C-alpha cells in the first residue's frame, strides 16, 4: 500500500483529501537501476576508479537487484494467487442480438424470456400486454432522456378513415427488474455485488399501442427525428442462465435440533464461474464454502431449487464480440486484498483505482474528483449531472439526498461513442457503492476531438 495514503485508510474523506487527481496519484515512477548505475559511472573520469566502480556497482549491485526483483515477482504472484476467490471473480456480460438473424451464442441467454417467445405464445403475450412494441434507441443518454419525454405520432386506418393518435415511450423496465432479482439473490447468498453495466438495457423503450383498435389496419409509428436511431427486433442477452437445481444434487438434510441444513456439492465445471441459489419461503440462510453451498431452513425439504449459473465466457479463449459490454475488472493486488479482507479505503487514490479497475478507458478517463458540502455543489446545472442509477432497481429517476456531502467526479471523453455518458453512470455507480456516506455525481466534459 502506498504510504502516502495508508494513514487515511481507517477514516472517511476530509475536504482536503479530494482536490483533484494527479497524474501519478502519489506513486513513484519505476526506478531504473541499470540506467542509474550507467549515469553514475559516466561521471567517473579516472580509469582505475571507473573499473573498480563498475565491478562493484554493475557486476555486484545490479546483478543482486535482478535476483531480488525476480524473487519479489515470484512472491507477488504467489500472494496474488492466494488472494483469488473464485466466487468473486465472475463477470456479467451483456450484448445485443437480432431476432431476424436468429443467432444464438453458447453460454448467452435472453435477459427477459418474453424476447424469445414462440410465435403462438407471442400472439397471446401481446394480447395480455396490450400490444406493446419494444424498440432500441441507439443514442446517447441525453437523447434517450429526451426521447422518453417526447410524444410519438401513431397513424392507422379504421373503417377507411385515417386516424392519428400520440403515445409517450416508456423505459422497458423488465430488464432492470431481472438485474434487481439477480442483485437480491447475490445478497441472499452473501456474495459481494459489483455493478452490472446496464448501458445497453437502459436504451430499450416500450411503445404502448393499446389505444389502437384491434381491427385497425396499416399501423405505423412515426419516430420523427429519432428514426435513424431506432432499431427494432433487437434484444439483450447475458452470460447468465436461470436453472433448476435438482434435489438429487443435494445431500440429505441434517438436523441440529433447530434447523435443517442441505448441502450441495458443486460439480467441477470450469465453464461455470458461479452458481447461485434463489431464496424461497422457509429458508433461513444460504452460504458458500469452498466447493459447497449450504442451505439452512426451518423445515426438512427435498424439493428442487431455482437459481442461476453465471458462465465464464473467457474459458474457451474464443474471440469475444467487439460490442460486448461487461463488468469484468482489471484485477490487481490491492483490489484482491480489499475484497479478501473486506476493508474500505476512502482516499482519492482509491477512487482512481476503482475506476481504473473498471477498464473503460476506451470511452472515458477520470479528470478530477472534488468533495463538496450539500450547499456547495449548486454551481452544477441539473442537465450536466450524471447520477449513479445503475444500482437503483425501482422505476423512476434516482433522487440525490440534498443534505449529504457530494463527490463530484469529472471525466474526459476519450471516444465519440454514444456510450460515454452511460460509462460515466457506470463508474459513479460503482464508486457510490464503496463511498456510501457521500452522494456521487458524475460530469462528462466533451473534450474528444475527431
């Protein structure tokens, strides 16, 4: 741990702690001993003294440093491997597929089962859902927000008359609801939750056509200025499978006089990074130990259990799609140590480490982070604020507490991608998990030059 910040590990941030992110964040550059020795030797003019110094410094000190460096790397790797917890090394990846192309990828499953209903089931489902049309808006967060406030013109013919109505698009919250169910299952299993990057699923909208009569003909939705951004017949998939764990995979329940405990021995399937058990009525707790899952309940039960399989999409080393969005971390020693010890370090260096770990430098980079009291951050315009909403699982916009201190994280745009604003939301949402005494707010500066 860097000594400059280690004394701050046991307390919260002070206003003087967060003033801006230095380029080196307080860390020393790597010291090049070989170059240092060479430079010092060049200063010696006497030949005899030069020969002696070279034998001592170069042949002795430098060679010895190489041995120590190699031993340090070996020790570092050993400690790094020992800190690895497979339960915490999972990733959740999301990508988009087209229904027309009928492409199915191994280890990827629809987030919502409604997206892959059979034709007959789809007709019945549409009737139950009052004929809701789902679309994907390939645009920035700001444009998506404006789209949700606009009204779209819908035209159709009824009894040979042209009819026109207006409808307001709504966010397709069913995908967020699935993420919420997953988050709840993580909590019940006692596992650390990392923010799921929802930049794709937040761009789906439902167009409610329930006011269109069943006998209407030629129904058309006019998307106006959004027409070039609209994609239909697109649906999101992720590397998570809802599954049923058969009772035959569990050992017989044992009774300690108060509770019954079932034990499931996990099969050694390297393609599965993590298995989760969904909590049901009567369960007291679920815990993971080594290659086993223990379920404690009030009553003896031999029933099957539902849950999730999260697949390791990198196991086969196959080339992954370029448009895949994942919450995979760039692991490092400090990150593993923090997770292993379950400690929180509240420094500006920790904020940079968290964001660097997200591996989103292709889109954005952190410029600065500043701490403000509740009344001091009013200089920011509401439209410039990017809120940490990816861990918010209720419908509607997230609200920031007015009386809480704020962390203002300013980012630079590194790309012309329309996902940059979403990546800021992703970053501040993850920082917000660890700095829960603050309200985190992101700001994106449009510094990218084509």
